[in-house]
């Protein structure tokens, strides 16, 4: 495990003032710049003292609330990976609070042009401890993915001043909704400070997801104007109601982008040390992320920044865990991905972090980037295999009945060991919403300004009879029916489950499957338009998972009475039935504890993707339909999932 540097980097308040420390191997000199309360006028510029790779300076007059930045001196030679330009004000990589959001401007990329009026100023902060408790997500728990602004900006009960902020998540109406649908933990899409991609402002667009960070520790003032205090108070409020908080963090790249991007932070301080470059080509950034650069997470100082960032959010906000965007980058070395990479092991072995929830998005776009199932045992992993196989089954693709069973059982083909680490989902922020999945055969991303080139082309989707919006009641009913079945399938899987906010109520993005640039009504959740029938169905499904112990078990099935796979005849599936190309029905019987009665029971989940109702026999006696309590009538309606209890 990496050891912390002897002295903390960033701005540290002391009894006599504040010590500023910033690291650079290649800068010739670094100046500390102090600003007035408005952050517009540079009041002091002082040279820092070099101590090895760290530049340091103690200022007695600097106290909590002081605004500051850096200017780095050295050679400007991008072909050699050197980007020193003292006209560029630089944000401290260890900044914990900023006085304003980032905004793109061509001057950020132009050598010799001062950017003091553009760049946010870091604010000296005093760390305040949070209450740190064991993570709240239980095995097999229900994670709810939230884009903070999109989720809250139109909520009618939230005061207008709080809409679109982290504080809004603590509003009683929001908490009531989360509790109603049975959420165990919310996963907040990035709330740290980001900058818009440079092509968006000319198009009149803005990044609405936040996956383009600059300062990894600082919360974005638009989403969290109260800084770490606001996050800590919101986490505490959600914890009071038994709801955990997971932060989605981006450690794979920064918003400084490619060679033509902005100089705002790491590029201006030590480009060669922070970013990965092609061997022997220091002027060429590696792009394993699709964003123009890749952080060198295997280098000790980058690893330390990552660990210190994670510790900061645990110790000072009390969060339950983290989801890592394009997490393969975290395990990359010069030789490729290593599941035992020091950065990954440092996370799992750190005293503060070792009990936190760690969730990997197990891929990037670099060589060997797809690493689903290959992260350390402590990590849960987003399972896009489950996503695609469930979609393909319900779309009607051939030879998918076996894949469906594998995903329902926890994906033992993907995860080694004795149990699953799968986070099962059918839709997430990047892709179709659940309703759009059954309403569009192809993506409709023209609003993104890239001539519909962006976003995935293969979505395993269908439109139920018409492409996009329609007022045909039969098509609308078919779409609701299919979303109901998809939700039921998701909640019947072994492993944790994840739902993106609004998918429980049929939200749509009008077929846009890459809505990162739509900070508008396309992504904003219309609470008044939620389908109450679907919301109630989600509520039932979440309650089902909590009622039956089988859904909180993560070990793989042994096949010795704990699970039975049945054909509609009520007999065990034969090899021929598993291999039938157009097999459309499957029964899964699970032995489980019913927590309501304290008794051991059998629970059946019956899947019928065909357009006709199917007769379905269950072995044994006394079966009842779970939702209604009515005696089992041995019939599964078309395009549906039914749950029965013996």
C-alpha cells in the first residue's frame, strides 16, 4: 500500500496561518497567488520554496476562506510534454472548495494569455469530521443512480432556491419517494467540479453529467454551493432514513482534454507526471478514455491524490462508497491492466477505505480495456453482460433462454470464486432510458450537435410498433407492459440491482441515448409525468427483494434444491429446451426464507416473452400468485413475469 507523503499537499490551516504545498517534478518555479474576497483581484504573488518535488510556502495572513491559485514557470514545449505558462492561473489539485464553476474559453488553451479572470479560485477550508458508519447497502441491495440537477430541478415540493442541488436530496418529499420504492443507496453521478467539453458552448449546450473533472476533491458550486458541509449534512439526512450514499468519481481523465485543451491544473503543473503518454513520445497523450487524456494512476503521486480524495469524502462527508468511471484505468500500468495493481490494492487495504463500497465500471476503450469480472474481490462491478442479455431475451432474439438463466443466477460465467459481485442493470445514464428502450429501434441524438454520430448504435432495443412518440393506445400499453416485465426481470436477479432515477416511472429522453450535453428538459425529470402504475410496480418489486432472503444471498447456486429451472410443463428444462432457438418461457423456483412469516418457502418467477398467454404448471400444491394472493391459475400472460409463492 502506498504511504502518504510526509506532509499533506494542498492548503493546511495551522495555528499561525496556512501552509500551501503543491507538487511538481519539472516546474522551474511556482508562485502562490492570493486574491480578495471576490476572487477577481490578485492581491499577492509570492515565490514558493522548493523542497524536492514539493513547493511550499506558509502565509500567516492566510486563513479559512482565503482564495488562492498557482502559476508555474518553466519551458513551454508541448512536443516534449512541457506546458509551463505563468500567464495561466492553475487550480490546486488538492483544492477542496472553489469560488465559482469552470467555464470553457479559448484563452485557456492559448499560450501567453492571462486567465486570471476565467479560472476558479481555490478556497482555504478547515476540515470538519463527519460521522462515519458501516456502509448501508446490504448484499443484493437496490442502488438508485441520480444526476442531482436533473433529478431535483423540476420537483414541485422543493424550494426553488434548493432545486438542482445536493441539499435537495434531503428534502422530505425526495426521501419519501426513495423510501417508497425501496432504495437502499443512492449513487450520485459526478458532483465534483467539471468543465464543459470545448465543442459544447458554440452549440449552446452544456454538460449535464459531470464526467469531465478538473479538481478531483472540490465539489461543483452549481450542484453543491454549500461545499463539503452541504454534502455531509445531506449524507447524514439520508442515513437517518437508512439510505446510503455512493459517489460516482472520475479518476481516469481530466477536463484538460487533448493537446488542444485547456491548461487549468495538472497540465500546467506537471503534465508529464500526471498524464500517460506514448512511449518515447512525450508530446502524445494516451487516450484510453475517449476524452483526450488518461491519468497515470500507477504513479505514486497520482495514486496518493486518488486515495486522499477518497479519504476526504469518507472522513469529512461520511459517504458509504464510490463508483469508479472507466475503472480499468485505475488498474493500468505500462504493461496493461493488472487486477493486482498497487492503486487497486491500496484502496482495498487502506484503513479508512477498506470497508467502503467500491464499484467498478470495468472497462475503458484502451487495449485490453474490457475487464468485467477481473477486479479484486472487494469490488462490485457493473455487469453490461446482464444488461445486454436481458434486453436481447425480451427483444425476442434467438438462443437467449440460457443466457437469461445465467444472468438471473448471478453470472457465474463472469465472476470467479464462490459468489457474484455483479451489479445488474438494464439501463443507466449512458444509453436509452428503460422506456426509450421499448420505444425506439435506433438512437435519436441529433440534439447533441454531432449529426447523430455519438452514442451506441447497437442498443438491443425495439419500438413496440412505432418509432418514438405516439398516441396509439395499443402501442403505449405494449410499452408499459414491456417495461413492467423488464423491471420484474431485473429485480429477480442475483446480485445488487441498479435503476436510474425516473426509470421506475417511465421517463423518456426522446430516444437520445447519449444525453450528456442536454442540461434541459430532455434529461430533467418531470415528476408530474411519472407513470404511477410503474412506480407502484417498482415498489412491489423492491419489497419482494427485501421479503425473501434469497435475494440478499450472493453465493452461486449449487443446484442441490436451491434453484429449479422449469419449462411450462412444470418439468425440469431439458437440453433440447435450453438449446431451442426460439424458447420464450422459463420458470425459476427458488428455495428461500420468507421474512414475513419466518418460514422456508418456494418462490417462483415465471417469464413469458411471447405475444400469447402460456399455460404454466408448477410442481407441488398450494401455489398462489404473490401480488394478489389468489390461487395460481396456471397461466402466464403475454410479455410478462409473474411471481408465485408455495
